[in-house]
């Protein structure tokens, strides 16, 4: 009697892990054991060389931390490579900083030199400590963001290729933090130097899609200068923009993609200087515009790189020790800054716009 062979059933795959929406994870379990043991009990620290931090606890424990730069946007193979380096040359513990540097802690000083050699050989430059140009913080750009007008990660890669030696050395008057933003409204932070997109034309509206895609009252409320109002176009409810009021910020585009603000020719790049989050030495400060209308010219953005290097050179040659960018400018004054950098000063650098005082969104409150 012939037996019917039953098909082999593949094992049932486990259900996917659901996202854990609990906020920032607890960092303590991931810390190096010596860091957990001596948390809040460090006596002093120094930097034996650029890219290496040495901490000594009150009980005599010592921890060396090697800091290296990454390309920021990483695939799984790069992450596995880093983990393999940490397991073989470190002690199995590492962390990413807010600027996507990697910091690897070791309790044995003899492991520091081999670890540095391996990181450098694999393309992860060691540096970014002390008075250096730290890794550039940036947004997702074309890779992931839904409203980009440029590729922030591309600008970072091109610019850090130019500033590679300034990352590996500690020759600046003080730390220099650079930020970039691929849109004009979301992610640009206050940096010593900031490279942000600059829209120069009001949005182009696809009236056939507005009624189906956009919640018009929300779009109208989002405009910071009350330049958007409801309209009826070709018998369909839509929106219109008062171009006399519009400041080309792009805030209307995220809730209403038919109001296209990005443009390959008219979306430029602007450079701002003097921003500072911390209250160390001097109070926090907003950055100020110093160069505008720079071409959005991938893949290397040479015009942007040249202006940034010019500003850094003037700062490096003329600032006093420990002066941050904003402190240097406050001391010498803006006329002297433009003279040292050779950047043109135009009427557009003077902030004389007063439209916000009469808009629906005018307020003395601080918005977050």
C-alpha cells in the first residue's frame, strides 16, 4: 500500500516585535561596567591625545574612551563591523553620541593604541575631542526626510572630507560645532556654523489636489505670517498665498504637499554663524545670517565648502584661546568679521522685517 508523503511544514515565524514607545531608553545598562560603578564619582579627567579621553575615579579606577567619527548614515554591515571591532579590540561596550560619533571605553590602557589603529584602518577617524571641529549634526535629507530641499548628509560628507584634519587635531581656539538642515523649518540647530536650506520663491500650488489631500484650516493656521487664505479655484476648494506677506519658510508644505516649495533652481543654501546652546563662559545665542543664495550644487557643494573654510580660517587665526565663535564676533564686531572673512555685506543682512507684529500668530511667548 503506497503511503502519501505529507508536505514538510515550514516552522511558523515568530510575530514581529512591536515598537516600544517608551521614549529614550535607559543608558545605564549599556554603559561600560566601570562607568556604571563610578557614575558621579569621577575625580578628574584629561586627554592624552586627540580623540582619547582619560577619566580617573575617586577610588582610583581609570577608564579610557576612544572617540571616532562615522559616516552618520550607516547600513547594517557597517554597524556589525563596528561591533566586531569593539568586541575584539575593546571590551564590548560602546555608544553613539548625538553627532553620531562612536565612543568605545576600555579599562586597560594597553588596548588604546591597537583600538585606534584598527579604527583608522577601517575608515573611522579618531578625533573630535577638545578644540576641534566636531562631527556635523544633520537631518536625514533625501534619504529619509519627507520635505527635504537638499541632502544634508551629502553636505556633511563633502564638508567633512574638507575638514578631516581639523577633526583629528585640536588646533581651534575652542570647539566648533557645525549643523546642517535639509529644510528651513524643522531640524536646523544653533551652531557655531549652520548650513541651512533657503527657499527663495513662494510655493507652487496644485489646486486639483488641495481639497483631497490638505486639511485647509490646519494649513492656514500653520503659516507664521498669515499669508495663506482659503480660495475657490475652478470650482474646487483650495488655498492661495499672499506673496507680499510670504517669507518662503516652507511651513505649509508638510501638512499640504500640493503646496510645493522645493525647487532645484530657487532653493539655495545659506550659512549662519554664532549659534550656541550651552551657557558655558557666555550665555546661549542665536546664530546670524552671513552668506545667502549659495548654489544647492550636489554632490560636493564646493561653494558652500569654500565659505565654511573661509570662516573657519578667519576664526582660527584671529580668535583668542577658548573663545567660541559667537564670543569672538561679539568682541571684534560684525564689520570686522565681514572684513576678515571677505564675505559681502548687503542690505539683506539687516533684519528690518516687521510683518510678524501684525500677523495672527504674533506672540511674545517662546514657542517649542
